[in-house]
C-alpha cells in the first residue's frame, strides 16, 4: 500500500514538474507577466495573435501545428491571462509588443525558432525580424495587414472595419437582410455604449470573417475580444508604429525565408500578391481558396498542405533549458485599477 502511494505521489510530482516547464507566466519587459504554453515536439514555432486578441481563437491552429512542431503560444500583454495593471501609451504600445517576443524567447532559452503570425500580428512579427538577429529561422504571415502604411485609427468605434472581406458566400442576400433587420430591432432595446450592443454587432459581422458559417461563433468571439481590449488594440496599432512601415527591408537583406498566406476572398487580392512578389521576390505566396480571415478554419486541408512543409524546412538540433518563470499573477494584482 505504501509503495503504491509512493508511486502515485511520484507520478503526480512528475506531472506537476512537466506542466511547470511547459506552461506559466514569463516576466518580460516592464514587469509584464506573459502567459505562455508549449505543446507538441519538434522544432520550435512561436504563434503570434492579431492585435487586441489573446491566443484563445488560435487553439485549432496550435493544436494542428503541435502534431509536428514544438509550438509556443502566449497571450500578449494586457490580454487573456497576461494581465497588466497599467494600460497607457508607455506600458502598452507597438514597441513593447515587439520587444516582448524576444524577451519571451530569452526566458524560454530557445536558441532559434520560426514565427507564424496572423493579421496585425504579422506586422509585429516583421518588426521583430529586425531585432531577432540569428534567432529567427523563418516567418509565416497569415493574411497580414498592410505593410506600406498605417491606417488611421477611428476613435469612435470598438471593432475592426471589414471592407476587406465580403459576407460569406454560404449566406444568401435574403438571409443577410433578415439578420440585419433583427440586429436593428435589437439595437433599439440596448444602450448605445453597452457591451451587449457591441456583442450583437460582432455577431452580425462574424459572417464577413469566415467562409464556412460554422465558424461564425469563433469569429464573433474574436471580434468581441477586440471590444473588451480596445485600450490595448488602439495603442499597439498606433503608438510608435513606424511610418511608412518598411518591414520587408530586413527580411530581404538577411534573406529570411518567408511564406505569405492570403485568403482568396481578400479585397484587392491581386494587388496584395503583386506587392509581396515585388517586395520579397523569394517569398512563397500561398492563396487559399474558400477562405476568409481564418484560412486554417475555413480550408484546413489546403492551408496545412502549404504551411506544414514550409515549417519542416527548419530543424533545430538542440533545445536549451528554459529559465525559471514566474508564478501565476494573483487576483488582487489583476484587479488593480487600469490607467
């Protein structure tokens, strides 16, 4: 009996140690506690989310990539589990978002990794390329935002504009009109500045971000998280972002392997393809059919047939042990007043 108890205790201890090594809070710049998790085995791949979003909406992407890679994902500062007490232009901005990536790599002691980034996260990842030195192996950009200039930020809106993506072709115009009428009726019953109003609008807009309407709930949560993180989103996407943004110079001069994944439904797709071909002649351009903002959800077969072979080009021969990470942030610390 004692022997069995000893074995059970030993197994629990090993389980806790293993979890501690693969999940935790890393203390990075300005005392930011970045929540991270590592899953899978193989060469390390960092996943960077869109601006204003935690890693939650990327769970399907992370799960699939972890089948052949050692995937690191994290919640950017002041999003998800990476709580941050003071949100202002100094503590949350574009430069901090870029610096946090390298700080996380150093905490985890990963000598070299690939980076796969989505939306505005692709812009952050490109900026990181100029500071990563030899630590960046390759880069995958999924539906990256414009790299030539920074769009003006609206001050009276909670959510992203969606002109780049039309409504899912799986919805008829009659269905769209019916949804719109229901939305207008509901909005008359709620306050103009309530989260309920914003959530209803996100639910309506969700169909403009997906091809397969089964994924509307994920898109709606993705958009609504931007509402709740508007203070983060607005600062990271506007404070200290270089203008014009010429992120491709470093990628060109250092000859970093790059794959650009674009969805077929992107507005001005031909213009985007030509831009990347001209900017990075050696980059791989992959256009995913039947896909909108989240191609790994809408058309996973086509997406992974392109991305997986590209990621497998890099094989890390050695993996350094990580530094000690911090304990989870206490609730009292999380609930302090934000500025």
